C-alpha cells in the first residue's frame, strides 16, 4: 500500500472522458510538472498514447489520469478539478504543496510533499493496488 497521488472531482473525470472520446489511441491523460513561468513551475497535461509502467494511475468513473513519476512528490494530496467560467475553462489543481502562484495564474511554486507529516495527520489517501 502507498499514498494515492491525487484525486479527481466528478467534473474533472467527465472532462477527461470527453477528451479521450475524441482522441485516437489515447489511454488517458498524463499530468506532469515542468520548469517554466515566472513562479518557476507549470502543470503540464498531455494525451497518454502509451502506458508508462512508472506512472501512477488514477481512475474515477471511467476516466484515467497518469501522473509522471517526477511529479509525484509535488502532486501528492492534490485534487484535480475542471472549471468553466465566463472567461476560461480548464483543469484546476487544488494542491497543498503549492506555496505561491504568479499573478496570471499560469505558473506556480511547489514544494515536495512531507510524507511523514501526511502519515502523522492521517490525511493521506491509501492506495490498495
């Protein structure tokens, strides 16, 4: 058993399923972290056309999201949501490891999750696979 990296809201799961229905050969979407932006890091979302055995796999209501191994410590405990507003629509990450964000909201500063603290608080979601 281990920690589940992140969870999906029903809205995020529905959007992932919609994306996958219109994409040939996609197994799911892959979430990773890349360096960039004025705050230092950005969330990256790509179609996953191949399954990487090292990825963490999150499933909800028929939606599959893979988390790249290098992003795991930065995404631990994160909730992935999908929002639609008057000005934009897109995935939103409610991440307890985020310490700040740039003014435009495109980049974030993240710290690695404190595994000992999560375990002590009992806030970690346990994976049984």
